[in-house]
C-alpha cells in the first residue's frame, strides 16, 4: 500500500511538471521591421500557419512568443512583398521589407496624393514603364500613342522632328489652347512628355474628366497628364542599356521655288 501511494504521488508530480517543462521551452522573439526609408508601423508578424501573431509598434519593434514547434515567421504589410523567415535558434529577427512591384498598377496618382484604383471615381488611365520602353521611339509622347484611351496624339507635319499635338478627349476650346496640363513629380512643366527622357519615366497617369478641375482648377480643364519619374531603390546596383537606331525622312518632297525664283515671282506679282 505504501509503494502504491508513493508511485501515485510520483505520477502526480510528473503530470504537474510536464506543462511547466513545455512552457519553459517557449521563447520570445524580438526585432524591428523596416523598409528602405524608415521603420514600418503596423506590419503584421505571425507564426506561419497559425493565428499566433502581433504587429509592430510606433518604433517598428515587435515581440512574439513562439513554441518549439514553430518553424517560420511571416512578415507582411500592404504594398510590400511578404517575407518568410526561418526561426531556428534566433531570438532577435530584424526584417527589411521590399516594395511590391505588383502593386504599382493598382495605385494611381491624382494631384498631390495617390489612391487605389478601385477607390478612384474619376476617369483615368495609367501607362507603366514596361509598356513605354517597348516602343522604339525617341519621346514619351510618341510611346504613349495608342496606349491611352481618349488621348489623341497627332504629329503636326510629316517633317522629321515635327511638333506633336496632344489632346485629351478632343479639343474643348475654339479660341484657346487645347494642350493638357503636365505635372512632373508634383511640379508643372510645359510639354512634359517631350522634355522628360522616356527612360526616366516610371509611370504616366492621365486624368481625363472634369474631376481634374477640382484639384488643378480651370488649368486642368483640358485634362491632366501626371508623370512620375524613377527614383533610387535599395538593393544591388543595376546597370541597364537600351538603344536603337532610326532614320526619319520625308515621304514625298514637293518641288518648291528657290530664293531667286521666289523673288522673281514677287516682283512679277
């Protein structure tokens, strides 16, 4: 009887000690989530495949308790690529998030801000750098031709290097100009599509309806073309080269009067 009582007490002690032993194996992981510019506030940090997670604070820091069975952490935030980090024996894991290239087409620049396309009520169209560089042309105005609905791009004449006339949804004035308003990185610029190098453009957004006047006033009544140029990004240095050769010539040259013949004509007239 005494032996049975002793064994029963030993079993109870072992059962009570198991949770304590398991709890002692859990560990706390800390770290900071950043992007190329600053810390990321509100980023989600969770154990992959479970509901155990947290978010980063105002300083980009997080604290998360994990069990021995947890193998990987998932770090995510809107507009950034999701990172999956192996926990291993680490107790501090700092994460650098990279901007997601797949999110570029879902964001549209409108004046001094950017909104998601599904939240935009006005009529607009976006053309990215990938579409522009596929055209073997010298200016962004030529590359935009045929890629933006409602935007008419017409060459003034057949001469090489002739001016290009751009109208958004046709001319809206008989006596005044019909040129759209060009905004390059938040600043107004005349003939922005021709003055900015096509290789420096990240995206082109065209605001085509009357909602543009709510931001830019009457100057935006002919439409607004917003040009966003490329900027530096974190990571390895990349060097690219894109080149082509083209020749322009008149399709048909008219037989015009020379200087001497023109003078004689004026004299006879």
